[in-house]
């Protein structure tokens, strides 16, 4: 019913994938009930697997990932900015144990933005890396029988630390997406060749190599939904038009009237896998396994016949 939504900048979503995205597991039905703890922010679903990976879910590598309010906030927000002229000084700041983003402008100049704890947000990170900072491990969606783990890892176009999703801990639990994720040293490094710039207000920003693209459906996530326009999200969460090519160094144009807030049905293209974002409210109002089973029984009760073999289907 929703095959009109694109699953990548030039692809389409299979109906089966969305059917899988609509359904709950039994435990998820309980978590999504209103006014029950823990608070569920939403869910990410990897399109292309109809609800399960070929080799099954293993730890943080799975076909879907539910984001719940953390016992203790782990969000971060920008604080101090340092302009560094030597690599040693840049390394010293990056090793302080705080989160930071380094923008290498030249061999002699690096801008390091330190991040401080934000008690009002929870951060979740998505990427190909299996290191501990990644909450949801995502590998390439390959066709046919090419599902060997090593093949996916060595040939992947998905960034090891692809993106981060930051959720407000207070209602309405707004979720925002940012390109790039912090590594095990709590750092994000944008090297000399990465697309980066200083905005008019003075703060630095940049893009990851293959980019993080987002598309919001028009008219909400319903049967009447229409595909929106694909945009690229920057490291600081600003919205840009697409680059001429996926990894071009020249950024697109800033789209000032759009934000990085995820909506029910938003698609996230990580260049190798596409994720569907479902809000907790959206999931609460979708069909459950019980509803689908009731429909199946209703169809079987009518004893439909195959028009070719004339045998009763069940």
C-alpha cells in the first residue's frame, strides 16, 4: 500500500518490507502502550529483510532497533571551540575524555569543537562498526545469496560511524538525526578531504564521505502518503540539497525551512542500507500480529479456491 515511498534516492520500498515494519513483536506491543515505562522513542527498521536478517539477529546487528529512554541521559551538546595550529595540541584536546568533533582545515589548522553532557537528551548511534559506541550495527543490504558477513564488511559503503539520533527525554520526545557518530575515543574526525565549512554564524559544519540522506513522506505515514524530497543531513544537523554526486566535496544548498527532526515514516539512506523510522505513536496505531492473524482466519473461512488448480487454499 505504501510502495510509492522511495527506499533510496533512486529506489522503491517493497510492500513486504513495510508490512514487516508495521508489525509488532509481542513484547513491543506492551512497551508501546500509553503511559507505561520504559518510554519508547521509536524504532528503526532496515528495509529489504521482511523483518529478519538472513542469518538471524545477533546482538546489536539486527533488522530492527527500538530506541527507549535511557536510565541516565547520555546526550551531548557543543560547548568550547578551539582553533589549533599543531597536530599535538589537537590530539591533546581530543584525548581529554570529552566528546569532540575535529575539522582539519589544513596541515597547520584544525578546529576542535568540544561537546559537553546534555541532561535533556539521549543519543543513539548507528553504523557499520561493531565497537561499543554503536548501538545499532548496520551492514549493506546485498542481493541474492551475497550475505557473507566478510563480504559485507570489506566492500561496504556504509560509514563505520554513520549517524547519530538524538531524542528529547521530555514529551513529545522529538528525535533528530545528525551525520557521523562518535568513535571509541568519543571523537569525530573530518579530515582535509572531507566537505566542511564555517557557517555565517561562525560555527563549523561538514558532511560525511557518502552522506546521510533523509526523506520525509508527504501527508504523514498513511496509505495516501506521497514521497517527499531527498535531502542530506550535515554533521551538525542542518539540511542541504543533494550533492551532484554522492561523495562530491561541494555541498548542496542549505534548505532553511526544513529541519533534521524525524517524522513517522521518514527514510534514512546510509549508502548501502535504508532505514525506516517509526515513532512510538505511529507504531501504537498500526496493525498487530493479532489483527493480521484474524484477517488470515477470515480469508481461510471463506475457503477460497485457486483459479487454476481449483483446489481450496488454506
